[in-house]
């Protein structure tokens, strides 16, 4: 979502007459787009602002600096007390006002806009998409779930659905410009219900995007387990362009901790959903998010998380140590009672277990032929290309630069923890 917000802001600035600077020292404006999902992301902001100020002092030329995104929304004017390098603060719901706010800040006091705007639409075609093959398209802004650990409802606002007509227009525009892979984005992406068409839920949206000419692959992030419906599973199973991969955040393997997190599903319900998905969609790839050290997590709770990893056997995982986020229920009412040392021990053990599972899954793929949409040439070896399977697994293999954008059949010869290696057997497209 942040990556796509940056694309949209870049497009707005270009429309206002700005050009990308080849070097930071030549920039008249630097925009720092921020995330506040984890404390470490916030810390990076202050480090970056210090670097910008030091570089400006060294060159004797200070650019205008705008801080945007979730930290801007969360902290507002408090950012000005921590850094004198900031000229503009733009919240998550004010992004399309960025060019106007920048102009207001020239030669004046810092400008701050963290107001809640319900209209978060952007003009069609404004995004300066940096990936030649993939297009990120937001279908929902905000979230109403208020999981106990999550800051998103406070930084992104309440849930707002984009009209399906606007979404499809953006998909068609992206496809016409050569984007073969569409990524639908939403905090709870499968909660989608079109405000302009009562018949269009998330499954129906997948059907309509699947029918857009020149779209070869459709991905989405991130669904919530409790909103996975039989219609959604059938769409993943039956629609040829929908990738056979679901990112299914669980956060913990312990029902007790899931309840404390306000996730509204149990371990048993989650495992039943996994069984349904695998029963309906053969060879579907599953990934997840996991938090260790949530307030009150005991060793027994953590062991349930490890056993869930063994039971589900995820293809990949994003895992984090819990950190308290401002305004959340956990930060207000739950003591952060797991020591950092214990969080570190648990995350290391969890990641080690997941690495073992991934290695076994990838080694079991040796000998198989997989379809790979080539999206890059290796930075180290110009005779090697890489891409992803429909299950989102990275595959590296010898190839030609001209293959980028094509789907190639590859026979897997090696399986590593984070990727596969193989050789092309034919060009399928």
C-alpha cells in the first residue's frame, strides 16, 4: 500500500511540473513516505531526516522536505518538535493534496494536513508505476476491525470501498499500458463490497478483473480468514488468471492469544479453512503473518504457534516481534510482559522452523515443471533471469533479457530456502 501511495504521489508531483532528481543533492523536494506498523519503521524516519539535514548542510542547499503516510498521520505536529528538517506533514487521507501543500510551505511556516477526508480517490492514470509488469490497485482504504495490536484503523481511517467502476477502469488502463499482473490491495481485501453495485462482492470483483483483456495474473493482499467465503474459494479455484496463492494472516497459533488479539477466529477454525482451501484448490500456496511476544503469550502459547507452522506448512511467512503501537488496545490495557530477550529467542526459533519447512517444500519441487512470469534480469549475472510461479515462489534460471514479461516453463533442478533454480524447457507465451 505504501509503495502504491508513493507511485500516486510521484504522479501528482509530475503533473504539477516536478521531475525525478537523479541525485538527492539536486532535489528541490524530498518526500519521505512512512509506515508505522512497527516501531522500527518509525525509527528509520528520524534517521533519514537526520541524513537529509546533514547532506543539506554539507552542500549548503536544503531541499523542501515532506513527510507523508502513517507516521505523519499518527504524530502530526509532534514531528516538528523532533526534527527541524520538516516543511510539510501530509496524512494518509490527504495525499492528493501534496502538490498544493508543498507550494503553501515555500517561504512560510511548516504546513500540516492530517484531516480525515472520506474521498480518497485519485485521478485515473496518475500513478507513476515503476514496475513495467505489475500494477498495484487499491480497492479498500482503511479498516474497521481494530485488532488489539494494529495501528492501521488509527492511521488509515475507517473502511472506505472504491466503486467497482473506478477499479475496473484502473485495471484496464494498467493492462493497456502493458501491466500483466494486477495486485488488488486492501487492509482486509476480501471484505470488499462495491458501493456502486450491490451484487459485486470480492469474488465477483475477481471475476470481473479476470475478464479484462491482457491481464495474465491477479494477486491480492491481504485477506482476513473470517471473510474467506465459498464463493471466494471457488473464484481462486476456477478463474484462470487468479494466482493459486493466498496470504492468510494468522498472527498466532494459540486460540487464547488470538482472542486477546481480537482476531475473531480460533486456531481450529483457521485450520478448517486451510483444509477447505487445500481441498478445493490443489497445490495452493499459503503464506502468513505471525507475531511473537504478544502481551500474555506464554511458552505454551508459543509452542502452539510452532505446532501450527508444522501443521499448515506455509510456503512463506512474515514474522515479527510484538511492539506496542500508539492508541491500540494492547498498548493501553495490556502490559508488555514478554522480555525483548525472550521475543528474540522466540522469533529466531520460529524463523528457523519456517526456514526448514520452506526448504523441504522447495526441495520437493525438484523435477517439476512450473510456469514462471519473468520479471527481472539478475543484477549479478546478465545471463540469468528470475520470476515467480503462480504460487509466488521465486525461480532463477538461465535466460535472455528478451524473456522479461513472458511466461516460461521451467524444470526445477534445485530447491533453496527462499527460491528455486531450474532450466527453461519451452516458452509458453
